[in-house]
């Protein structure tokens, strides 16, 4: 996960949900990377949330047995409220 300037973004909450009801949430590391191991096969949506950025979602991602997937995303700045 990177921001609009190309810098990595740590601490992004990444939630992975399957059409079958499986849900897991992880955080990005200092390099903006995240991993969700051992997901059952199926179709998933992934959402990315962090304060100061617009929420981003991606749908229709296929997870297959023994196949690694990569999803590169760029978070845009969001509104800051007091």
C-alpha cells in the first residue's frame, strides 16, 4: 500500500471478506505490505482503511489453492476533521 506520492503506508487496516462469509483483518507493516495466510478458495472483497486517507475497496478477487495473489493499491488523501 502506497500513498499518492509513492511512499509506503504503515498501519493500514486491511479487511478481506469472502462471499461465503470468511472475514480476516490485518495491518500493513512498515513497508506497506500485508499478508493474509491460508484463505479458503473463493471470491473476495478487500477494503483498506486508515485515518487521513479515503477508504478504498476492491471486489471480485479470486483466491485459488496454492496460488499467491498480489494487490497493489494507492490510497488518496482524505478529509481531516477535528
